[in-house]
C-alpha cells in the first residue's frame, strides 16, 4: 500500500502522513524508521514519534533538525547498511519521545 499527501488532511510538517503510514502498517510509530531528505519531513517524522534519519539533498540539517534525527547519513547506501546490520538506533538524549 502507498500512503500519499492525498490520504491526510494536513501535509508536512504535520505528522499526519507518517501516523497514517504506521496505522496502515499496523505498527507503533515508535517502531518506525522514517527516512527523509527535507527539513519539514524530519519535523513531521519526529512529531509522529518515529525515528527520523536524514539523507540531506539540497539543504543540510540545521542544529534544530540534527537534534530531531537519530542519524544523519551521506546516502541511501548508508541507510541500507544500517537496516541490513539491524544496527541499534537510539534517539538523541533528551528526546521527548524517549530512548529506543
């Protein structure tokens, strides 16, 4: 199943799209790794309680955005390696969503 902006009332930076995707997958948002390249995408994933990973494209992450990410990676190959290794991913210290 594909979930798009058309499936929710509000787009990013609101968490609606990410929450809908977790609902469709029947998983807790806290168990989801959200891969994003945009600042508002990271904001939305973080607000949804997911574990945001940023793959910067045109814009580099600000300090605000870095604090919301569990990782900032160079490319999708690095994301694949993280998932393939089943690497432990922890939320940043002081994250309101708790530690994983």
